């Protein structure tokens, strides 16, 4: 555990490159007026925790539930649109970022509106918000126990999908306003991507690794508490780092299947793995690479694998799988 804790917290913004800022996008109770249960009445799905599994966003490779809720586009009925509700929530975050970036004083609303009136002739509005669901993004289940087969269950989901609080979203954008943005008809240009295409999947691979799961099991009862996730340590791998390419390529090959990820496959220039046996081997390679990235030696790695909680009917975490991970660890150690 001491070796794992030498790495920076996943939410530490002082390091170069990516970081993870989780939040709840919608609430099943407070926002229930934005959901419909009939798919034919909706324009896009509303995901919850049961709708994803590790590297999976539909039932193609693992038995997960289809979406329970759907919602409508803003131009159809803004009063019933989940995306419109999210836009309103995120408007406050954008307003605060503008206020802070330009040394605001007094009322936030008054300062920001006067600033924009001066530069572009109109006040701040919902159209200025760039929704997180316009980009591929990482999500992870809220409900988790140390006695489950896996504690952290994360996936990258396609654009256009929104999520309830049972599926935490990691923000794909950070707000970075400059003077040049103030003259634009909307403020979408203030949104910078937190992740590159590749670092999105290195982060996903590390989150879904046995090593990170082993850490998180010491912190959870029945839910992934936000602050405990934010403070948890991961190797902050960026392009050029050892194990960066090894981990992101395997995570992407597992997650980027189907028509919904055609654009991402083109961005990355990869082919996906669809054969079940090959997927298990790639997953084991990823786990082995993550142990190396954490700096765990063979004895430590074997201890984690031996100590990892077993369930009676595992989906993947069988004795054979743990043995495969250790074999892959040894192969990688020999080839370093």
C-alpha cells in the first residue's frame, strides 16, 4: 500500500496532463421530471450504474441492463429535456469561472453580464454552456462494496448519453476563459479538453486495474464517496511515459467497439478486440502493465492478487485470471 500511495491523487491539478473531476450529472429523484421510460418517446438514453461494466457500455460482451430511462432534445421540449436541465446546472459553473478569471467584484451575475455586454452585446445564457455529453467521457458506478467482484467499474461512454447520480461522470472539459473568447457568439471556446484521446484511455485502464481497485476497497462501504475517489492515488501517465502506450492501447481496444465509437477508433487508429478469450488476455495484460506502472515488484503484485477478494460466481476474477495476470507481469518484467 505504501508503494501505491507514492503516486499523486487522481484529482491533483498541480501535475501536468490529465486529472479526474467526478460529479453527479442528474439525480434520479430531483430530476425525475426529465425522464421517460418509453424509448419511443425519447431521443437519447439516460444511463445509470447498471448500464455499464468495465470497458462496456452495452450488453455486447457482458450481461448488463439496457437503459431504464430516456429523455428528449432541448428543441423538442426544454421543460422535459434532461440536457436542458444539465445546461442550467452547468451555467452556474461557467458564470463562476468567468467571474474568477476576470477578477470579478460584487454580484457574479451583474459582473459577468456587464462583461459580456461590453464585449459581444449580450448577456450570459444557457447557449454558452458546452455540455459534457458532447465528448466521449469516463463514468464509474456509484454503488460499490469491498465484497463485490470489482469495486471500481468504469467505462468510456459515447457522446450524447447523459447519466444519473448512480453513475458518476468524470468531466471531459475544464473552463479556461481568455479575452479572445468574450467576443464570440457563444462561449464554447472556453472549454478545453482535460484528456487527450490517448490519456482518456490510460486513465480508464488505470481506474479499472486490480491495483487501483485494491486501493479503493479500503475506502468503500456501499458507495464510491466522491472525496475518497478524488484523493485516491494513480500513476499520472502522460505521453512519453513508460507504460502510457501499453495501457491506453489495451483499454481502447476493449472499450472502443461498435458504431458509437467509430469516430474514436479513427482518432486513435486502432482496431478493437471482440473475441472473448482475446479480450480476457488483453485485460490481463492491462492489469499486469498497471502493476508495473504503480511500481509494484513481483512479491507485492502476487500479494495483491492472492489477497484480492473472491466471489463465488465471478464474471472475470477467476483463479485462472489471477494466474494469467501474474504470468503477464513476469513476461513484461523480462522484456523491460
